[in-house]
């Protein structure tokens, strides 16, 4: 049974589960695969464990036990979690191509001339709304191969330049992200390129599954960081969604790890201009549903109108609440993180990275969300996990929001004077 609820500018769908079927999560996200991903990622140049930042003063202000932000804005030189997925898909591509065992797979070997002599130079291709393409470009260059990246016409120059900086060719496609995905597939087929897409479709699931598995390195890191603070699992996880691959990997990982015991409550957050996961939950027929149009939102990484079907399969079974919010919620999240309460660390977050904290703030400080709050049971014992999925990946937009106050909070939802 599901309920739709809309107040205080947050649209929420509460999914009341009779029981959760975690079998798919266990199949897709076994902990051994997460360990392999982390083992390989730890060999990457510049790898270190990103911070799990605690914001105790904000937690106190909002009346919750703990607010923890896994800061992927600090992920190597790439400012985003995305590289963890793309690089793992490339590792597995070469593992298959060369018939290597897990033990034989190493970054040292994959970057060697000996390896390239065996495989030849491969061209990897993908569509992106910025961060995934940057990660694939970086990983292709690091492994000594080529890269073609497809972006849509609304993609900012800063995001395009960041991809080109790693030697990739960038093609701009008229339309939105979903058009770029389709064109990339057509061109790759013609040219014999390997598609490394983070979204899935009928007959194309292996690579996107590996990308999702690659993201779980950050969750293994988070678990290590939680356990050093005496926390077994977070009680709630807020996670943002574009095509839903990140959300499915976070939610699938925890669902499999917890195995039905002390599983956190999962909240999926999207922009209300591109809420394809929300729409799928609302339709409630078990199938993914698209939204179309310009998908115009400041949350560039979340501007996707077509859910990844394999991600949706995990989300429909395991997510507890689906939310969609306006752009100013993300902008407020960015400002909260960048100008913290005294004693809390400063976190530089982009629009897509900050929306989940913005959503929590909106949920807890405005009236009208009682039903969702009651269902989520967020209280002074809750330890809530957020993933800051990107840092300042679009500096002009970042300045407009943080310095110039763009995407202002409407007066009726602003802090009272
Ligand atoms: C910064 C950022 N956060 C979140 C996401 C959402 O990931 P997904 O499309 O897998 O839902 C993206 C996707 O590009 C992103 O760039």
C-alpha cells in the first residue's frame, strides 16, 4: 500500500511494505563484490578514504542523534562519487576480456604495456550529465585507452571542460540526458565502441550492475567509519536519484548487509522537475515510468527522466519513502553545508550533492509533514546518513547560489524573522 502526501513543498510517497523482498539486493550487492571493488579502488592513484563528516551541532538543532555526511566531493581529484562506478566497470571489462581471476586483477597490470598489447586500444563511450563522463574519461586515460562522451545541450561548459581535461572527445546532443544516452548507443554500435552506461535497458544490464557495485566502495568505507564511532548501521539513509543507480546501490548494499535486522529506513530524493523514480512509485504497478520534457533543474546530476530498470527493481522493494522537492531545497542544502553551525565542519557541496540534507531540513523544520515524520520515526536517537555526491563541480552555478543567493527560499518557507 502506498500513500501520496504533499505539503510544505515536499511531495512524498510512503511505501508501506508488508515484507521486503531482499533477495535481489543480496544477489546484486554481495559484500564480497564490495570488497573486491574497494581492493581495486584502493590501488588507484590518489585514492584515500573520503571523510564521513559528523555535524553534531546541526543534529542537535534539528533534534536528531547524529547527522553524518559521506563527503564524495573529496573523491580523489574528481569531486564526485561517480568514478567509483565507471572504474569498476572498466576493471571488470578487462577481467572478462583477458580471462583473469579476481586475484590476478590489479591496477598495475591493467595499466601495463603488456596488458594493452593484449587488448589493443579500446574506445569507451558513455552519455553523462557531467560526473559519470568525467569519471569514465579519467579512468580510460589512466588505463591508457580512449573515451567518447555524449552530453546534452544544457550541460554547462565547466562540466564539458572537466571531461575534456582527461583527453576525452565530447559530443553535444540536442535535447536532454535521455537523448544523449540513445545517440551514444547508436554511434557506439556503428563505431565498435564499448558502452559504459550507468543506466540500464532491455538487454543491457551487466555494465550498469557493475557500476552500481563499484559505488559500494564508499559504503564499505562508511561502515568502517561508523563502526569506529560505535555505530552499527545508520538508522536512516537519505539518497538522491537521477536514473536511480546510486540510490539502488546504497539501498541494495544496506538491505543485503543488514539482512532484515536493524535495516535503516531509506528515503529517495529527486528534483520535482525530474522525478522519474517518484513517478514510478506513484504509478505503483511495479514498472518504471518516465517523465519527459526539458527536465530543467539546477540539480544537473539528477536531471534524468528515465529510471534505470535494474535500479528500479531494487528501489521498489526496499525504499521506504520517495520524495521530490523544488530546486531551492538543494540550494538551501548547499548553503547549510557551506556555512555550518559553529563547531561543525564546512562541506563544499554541489546542487545534486546537497539536496538530501536540504530535504531533511525542510521536513523537520516546516509544519505539514507529520505523516512522513511519524512513519520515518526520526528522533533524538536517529543517526542519519547523507552522501554528498559532488563538490563544487560547476563553479559559476556554485557562486550564483552561495554568493549571490540564487534559488532563494520562498518567504513562506524561510526562517522566521
Ligand atoms: C552528483 C550526482 N549525484 C547523484 C547522481 C545520481 O545518480 P543516479 O543517476 O545513479 O541516480 C548523479 C548522477 O549523475 C550525480 O552526478
